[in-house]
C-alpha cells in the first residue's frame, strides 16, 4: 500500500470538508453542546446547590449508584460528591456519542459523494488501488471524528477541573478510566461504525439515502458504545483492555472485508446495488 496516495485521497476530502460550512458548523455546535454547554450547566447546578431538598435528592441518587462507584466517589459534601460522580461517570458516554456522530456524517458521503460530484470517474481511472481509496476515505472520516474527541476531551477536562476541582483539593481529571476510554476504546468504536457506513456509501444511489442508512447503522453502535463506556469508567482495570482488544479485532475484520467490497465500477455508478462486475481499465 502506498501511503502517499492514501494521504492524497484523505487530504483532498479534508480540504473539501473544511470548505463545507453546512457540515462543520452544525457538527461544531453539536460538539460544543456535549463537551461544553451540558457539562457547565450540569456541574454548576449540582456543585452550587444550596437548597436542603436538592441536597437530600443528590444524596439519594448517589446511594443508588453501584457500590464500586460509591467507594471511589470523592468529596466532603453531597454537592461535591454529586459533581464528581456526574463529571467522571455519568457524562463519560459523550466521548463516544460525539465522534461517532461526526464520523458517520462524513463517512456516509465518502463514496456516493464522489459519484454525485462527478469525481468518481477520476478515482476509478487513477493508478490508486481500491484498497488505498478505501483507507483514504476511512481516514477522511475518522480524523474529524477522533480529532473532535481529543479537542473536546481537552476542553472538558479543563472545565471539570475548574468547576469541581476546587472542592476536591485540586485538579483530578482525567481519571484512568477516561484515559482507557479515549485512547483505547473510542478509536476502534469509530472504525467499526465506519467500516459499515463506508460500505453503505458505496452501495446506495444518493447522499440522502446514505445519511439515512448511516443513521440506522450508527444508532445501535452508539447505544452499545454508550453502555460499554459507562462500564469502562466504572471499572477500567477489569474491562478496559479486554473491551478495547475485542473492539480492535472487530474493527480489523470489518475494515478488511470492507476494503474488498469496494470496486472501481462503483465509483462510476455502474452496478450499484448489483453484484455484477464490470471491468474498468486503469489510466
């Protein structure tokens, strides 16, 4: 595989994406909502609660959490304990929902977008192999999704430490569970979703159909990842490495089979939705 040609495909897509305001503006707002607005509102409301009834309700909620979490919760007051629990445990799945949503929006338009723009013919007759095209398209969707995760994770960490840290004796975030989630579990989760979404993008006949299909595919992945991410932060030492390893294996299988499914005639719109193969001469 020629990585220079792979990066050429990725770079072209990223440049087009950067010029598409109808994509990055709503995606930026989505990331800001999950990583900034929701944490600021939730943490400030809980950390600043003074009403005795609210404090009582907070204490009741904390007692319903698993025993493992209750033992690890830090803080001297119900308010600080609740803020810690929300920051470390309850908001963990945002690290999965945001990148999957962003990556799915890009990935659904990777192949079908080339046909609609009329640039699929150029790729089909270029010396770039099908595998290189496939990997390049995957990277063009994975980079924005995971990049948003890293940026949002950094902003979220600062907010948590500024809002909750003073009541807990200083900066404490990120925890080990969050490091496992961000660095080991989120990347293969995105790859699993994209391995399906890019294949769908090659099979449908319009971008609208690709977006609808991508939503159906990404929703169960998000639900599963949401559950897994919550469990990881609860007990990262026991489940983190195993979960990540399983996710990486599934992602590898999905990406390998997806690469074999991409054919040059698909870029031309020939035989879309049909198993018939048509010989396309490379330029």
